[in-house]
């Protein structure tokens, strides 16, 4: 059914274009009335000039199209770079805010550390080694009521020598009851 309907439509189109009724034998040899067909005829000079002008216009349009495409690409690339810069600017603002917050927190901690240092430097030191030294000093004051003490022995258990000893203090390692050279604990 569909093929028959299509054939009918094609025959109607043939009639519209040619003004004649379609026929199997007629279609094979049919030629338009009033049109001369020469297989190798040269186009008229006007037609050649028209083609040359059209080719020149087509070349100019292609040039313009290439320029427009390049400009479009440049605009697209610029828009992409602009978006990337905006994203970086947003991150920069967040980083600045974080930096400001961290600097304020650092100042607060520096104040706390300085206050702790002030408390630590004034008055009696706290800790096992300091308690030991304080007790020894108090004991020796009771025993020796005059002058400065030249030598004091302080015993303690340390895994490593103290980080900073006064110039007048020496540290020695006692191992199995024998005084040995100062060394790191294993």
C-alpha cells in the first residue's frame, strides 16, 4: 500500500513539473521542450563572468567566516580565562579571611605563651629536677650556713641531658653506679 501511494505521489510530481502524464516508455526518452542540450558546449561568456564573480565573493565570505571564527574563539578563550580568574579571586578572599583569622589567633597564643613565660621565670621552678635542686639547696643551707656552694651533686633519671645547662654546671652519666661520659640514653 505504501509503495503504491508513493508511486502515485511521484507521478503527480512528474505531472506538476513537466505538464505531461507519466508513462514508463515516455520517461526513458523524455526531454524538456525548448531546452537545447549539447554535451560539450562551452558556457556563455556572461555565465563564466558570473561564476568568476561568484567564486570571488565565495572566497571573500570564506575569509570573513575564518576571521569571525577566530574572533569567536578568542572571545570564548577570554571568557574562560575570566571565569578562572574570578574563581581564583574568590579563593583569594577566602584565604585572606583565613589568614586574618589565623594571625589574630597567633597573636592571642603569643600573648598566652609570653604570660606563661613570665610566670615560669618568676618564683620557684616546677618539675622533678627543679624540686630536687630546690630541696638540695634548702638542705645545704641548713648544713652550711655561710658562703656559696662550690659543688652540688644532683641525681635524677633523665633519658637525655637537659637542653641548656648553666655554664657552671656539668652533666655526667651514671650507669650501674659508675660515672661515665655524658651520652644519650638508649
